[in-house]
C-alpha cells in the first residue's frame, strides 16, 4: 500500500480526542510484521509497534492519531477525504495523520535495519494527555525498550517543505497573581489600600518582562499578561483585590523556581498570593547530535534545501521523550492549516516525508 492510500484510510476514522474510532486495529493489521503492544489507561489508547532487526540503535517514530473537532462550514466532509489539485482535504491531514502515514510506510519498507525500529502512537495528544505518550513511555521503560533516538512527526515546516526541524520546545508556566487591598470610597484614597495602584507601581517590570536574554535557539522567556480583573465595575469604589493571569514560555535559561523568585522579589511588599502551574518543561536536543544531523542530511538530499533548527511554537509530545533522555527531534509537513476548517496537505509533501523517513532509517542502518 502506498503512503497516500494509507493516509486516506487513516483520515476516514473519526478519531476525535481521546477516541481512536478503531484506527489502532487498522494500523495493527497493516503493520503485521511488527509486534504490537496496546498500552491503554483511562479513556486513552496507546499503541507501541516494535521490530528488532539486529543489535544496533533503537530508532522510534512517534505521533498521535487524535484530532480536534472539525467545527462548521467546511467545504467538504472533514472525515471523507477529498483529493484535488494536488492536495488532500480532511481533518488531521496536517496535524498529524500525514506524519503517521509516512512513518508507517517507511517502517513497512525498512529492510535489514540492523537495530530496532518502533512506532509509538497515542489517542490523546490534543487533550490533557494524562494517559498518553508520557504514560506509555513509563510502561515502555519497564519493558526495557526505551529508544535511543526519536522522530516525532508533527507538522514543522513553515514556508517550504523541508525548511524546519524542531530540536526543542519552550516550556510553559501559567500564573495567577492576586494582590489584596482595602476597599473604600474613591473620594478618600488615603483610607483605602488600592491593589490596582500597587500593581501599577511595578507593572512595567512585570508585563512583557524578559526573564532571560534568550540563546541561539530560544527566544527570551517573557512574562505575557493574559487577563486582568478586579473591582465592582463602578467609578466610586476602589477594588479589594486585583487578579492578574499570565503565561511564561520559558527556555532552559529560566526555571520554574526563577519565575517564583522574580515574582516574590517584585511583589514581596504587597499582600498577595501567587499560584504557578508547570504545564511543560523546556528541552533542547543538541543540533550536532546524530539524529539532528542525519535527518538534516536526508532532507537536503531529498529536497535540495538546508533545514533550519528551531524551537518555535507551542508544546508537543517530544518533551516526554526528552524527559527520558531520548534524543528527539520533530519533522513533518507544512504547518499552515492545523486546527482550521478545510485543513489540507499537499500530496507531494506526504510522499517526500515518507521517503525522508525511510532515508533516515537507512542512514542509521549504515552504522548498525
């Protein structure tokens, strides 16, 4: 089965997070030569496919089969793929069933790899992922089958297919700051403790503040205000408290503790509470690592373009591999319509992606 036929079949499944809609049974049958391990928990299904060719490195491909709800006003049925004008239209074409189809095809066509190949797929990446990739990796570690290298098939390219490899991601920390005061009449400010005025006195050091200077691959870790509220929506009563919500997309140069410390120093003179939640930790794979360099070579040979290394965008399941010490990168099709109506992918991109994945398998096979 060629890669486009695989993709079209995957797109027919209505696998909205966290449902797999039977897609894992289809993949298990398709990949009959690979040993299948179903790692399910809660409402989430995970499928780990593995095949040992020899005693060389363990190369894993990873991704998710779940998609976000399609929404309304599509020009075609989002779960009945339509191929026209060099594109395939359906929910999940870019994010990320194209990547899944490419890795399935590449592993099906791998010969005499010399090491171990595997594929890890989850049905809950677009949701909270409680029992998704991280849970599955815990189980895989218990099996003694943790990979050495991993490629996550998220859509990474920006303007031209082949232009971007993700070698890391920023972390994400959410914060809720509450400053408490003493409510009173606006005509008698001396009798009030106005938390809005307290916030204003330090706001320029908080909103948009860079916690570090960034690095070669990371932008500065910036405090981004997302919501401010307080008061009674009247003009003659001062607020009793002000609530500020914010987010920090942090690099490895700024830790969770650094954010706590900065806020404590800035607001320490006030009566305040601070709630910080770590959503994900940053990671960075060495751009000179085998996986990054071999993948870049395969892309250049196939596409005649030298990809840049990037850490842009939000979070992905690649962070879970990094937490286990796996050298992980991300590479997939162009990202310009993910989560949007009339999502589509170019057929040429899918075919090239599958070939690049197979080329990468062969590159690693040379050293096995």
